[in-house]
C-alpha cells in the first residue's frame, strides 16, 4: 500500500504522524509524493476555526492530487466533528479521533484492502492511560520527537483541546528513559520533549519520588537526559506557573537543555487573562521570564498571543502591546480570537468583529517582528552551538540551541558545530564555523 500523509497543527500532531508512519512501515507500507497513493491520510487540528478549515482543505487537496485514492482522517478536528469529516466526500473511508493510533493504522489497511469504511471516535474523557507510541522522526531527520504527556485539565474559556484530548495522562519516567535511550541509539542528535500540556506532567502518576511526591516535569527531563547523554533536549510549550527556582535549577543540572523556552502567554492584560481562565497574571509571567533568563543567559523566549478576546477593550489591547514589548520575545505566534463552539468564551457577550480581531493581530505582529529583529541582531558576534540539518549550494543550515536558523559552510548532516555569527540574512543568521 502506498500512502500520502499531511499533518496540521502542533508538535504533538507531528509526533503522532511520525508514529503512524513508523507503524505503517513496520507493516510493509511506503510513503509516496508522486500522486499515486492508494490512501491519503490527514492528521487534523481544531485549535482555531482556521485550523479546522485548513484540515478540510488538506483532505480535498490530497484526494485531488492522488486520483482514485481513498482518505483516512484522524486528529482533533475529526474527534470533535466526525460527521463533518465523513461528509467531505465518498472517498473518506476512515474517520478516527485523537487516540487509538494502532487501531487507526489497522483500519487504514482494511479500507485499502477491502474498500471498507470505519468510524471510531471515542469519549476522550474516558481515557485513563497514555497510548505508548514509537518515538522518533521522519527518515533523514536529526531531531526526534518524544511525547511524554497527553490531555489537559485547564479548561481555559476559549479552548477546545480538553474536549478533543481528554484529561492529563503521563508517561512514567522509566518509559521516558527507555524511549530516549532508543532515540540516542538510533543516531538522533536532539530530542524535542512534547505533550499537550507538559507543565501538568505527572499529576496523574502515583507517588514515586523519595519525598513521597509525584514526579513532575523536571523529573521527566532528567530521566531523558540521563538516558540520552550528549543529545540536546528541547522543551515544548510551558505554562508560566511551572517555572520556579527549583525547576530551573533541575533543568540547568541536566546540562543538555536548549536555551529556548516557549511560554504560553495568550494576553498581556490581567483582566483578559482572568476572563480566559488562565492561572497566572502578567506579574507571574514576567517573574517566570526573568527566572529563565537569569538561569539560561541569552535564551530565546517565545510565546503565543490571542488578540480580540470577547470583551477586550482598546485599553486592554494597548496594555497587551506594552507588555509584550517589555517582555522582549524572540518570536511570537499570534492569532486573532476564534470562537470555538462548546467553549465558555463562545457564549460570552461583547464578541468583537472579525475586522477588529484581525487588526489587533496585525498590530501585535508588527511589535513581534520588531522584537524578532532585535533578538537576531543581538546574536551578531556571538558563538552558538548549531545542529546542521540541510544543505543547499554548499551552504549548510541548522538550528542553534536558541532555535535561531543558522547558515554556514563546511558542516554536514547531523553535525554539531560552534558557529560565530557574522551577519543576518532575512530570518537567518550567517556564520563561520570556529
């Protein structure tokens, strides 16, 4: 069976797509991009209305590019909207949600072999254990994904993810160590530790620490670092509340953590944060950012931001712009607020017009671009450790530990080198190996 696959959304989806591909490869199936796929697979996202639209588009596009193929759809969008997914066309034969990846792969095989149809979308809140899937990456990559956690218990007022993923489920530290060790043995040079809400890691596990406490995120990171010495570790998105002095000390002690931290901000206005049901205010966020910068000098701090939340006034928006400028982010992901059916925010009064939401997103993006350029400029003259990944016209490109894209000559695939930064070319840093 030949398949073509597309992934929408977050790093968890990227991890799960490579796991699906690994399961398919074990069963003797192969990927193709030649337009001759028997099955097209789309791993969908639902975090915004736009991501849902793009998920639907991806199904139609892959079917158009692969005449005669059938479609199999999984992920958060199909979890929340299975009927709408099935209605995308008669070619959609398999509809699954955000779990049961091995069962999904078996259903894809049956659909291809028997022209069978199958829909299986469970209640995510009935999931009690985390599905263990093979960690890794697509062929030829130097960076692997390791998913240590799934689900979210925060129920922020704007977010559908708990309804798509269920409650927090964590991988035990011993399993984390085993998977990290296998990744190290497979030749990867960096592990991206990811999950839906990794700051909540361990809250569902039994007490295991000598002090009788449950394991936390720092225990998971230390387990991975000990099992994969010499590999860089990169963290997924963090809630500001997990960043404490003890947490930072533990991360620094592991010795292999990349100096890039993505903090979930969403708004720079305390009134809006409260309406969003976030569990911190701007003062707590600022203290977390300061602690990370103190512990990891020169680190890149990045963040998510939602503009035009219901009830957000012009003064609230200005407060957010002032706050993000004071934070000095290296880059930001900025989204105009998107009402999601079933969430508390969708029923709130004072919904803002789309034009206002989008205009505020553009203003925030302009501020974010100024900060990004300032962070890139600050790298000039510095020497950064870079993991090189791709080559074009003799120039190798990779990511520094602070996630800046760096180009230099004389490197090689999967090679780590120290690079002195000498210039900036658009969004990339140019350097020489030292």
